[in-house]
C-alpha cells in the first residue's frame, strides 16, 4: 500500500478517534451519569460547553476534508503517480490535520492559536492542491 493510501486510512482513523474521544465522550458521559438523555442531542441547536462545540467543529473539519483527500488519492492511484515527495506531502498533510484538530480542542482560542490552527489548515490545502495537480498533470500528459 502506498504512503498516500496509508495516510488516507490514518486520516479516517483520526476522524473516528477524534469523534469517540471528544464528542462521544462528552455525550455519553452525560447520558450515563443521568445529566442528559439520548434524545436531547440535536444537530440543529448549539449545545454543550465551548470545548464540546469546538470538538464538534474539529470533527466536522475532518469530515469536510476527508472526501477531498480521498479524491486526490484515487487520482494518484489511477494515474499511478508515485514519488518520495508525494509520500512526504501526504505525511505532512496528516501531521497538519492532527495538529489542527488538537489546536481546535486543546488550548484556549486566542488570536495566536487560531492563526496557527489556520496555518495548519492552509498546509493541508496546499498539500492536496499540489498532489491533485500532479495527478492531473500526469493524466493530461497521457491523454495527448
């Protein structure tokens, strides 16, 4: 399995782990201690603490970007694009994804923390654009 595919698998694992350790923990700790019921959790209302709402957003960020990275990986596989720099970009993307999530739920959200968090997001986007562009370049070259 190629490094970008491994990163895809790990990205999905991180998304699930983040869900279970944050949103799931918050909800189930309240349900199991009688402080809330299952039916109280509504997607159309702001609920819970500030930390919980940031955890929800961090998980949503993963869900929003996982399909995009999946498309990039499929394009890399279809074009048989390979290279150490592609592997490196995939690893950088995963590290930036985890760092962004941790900064989203960990420290108090100051201007500095939000700026660094956005920087990690920008790194992920840049990695996906470069990787996707490389696959598109290969596909275009082969079609001519």
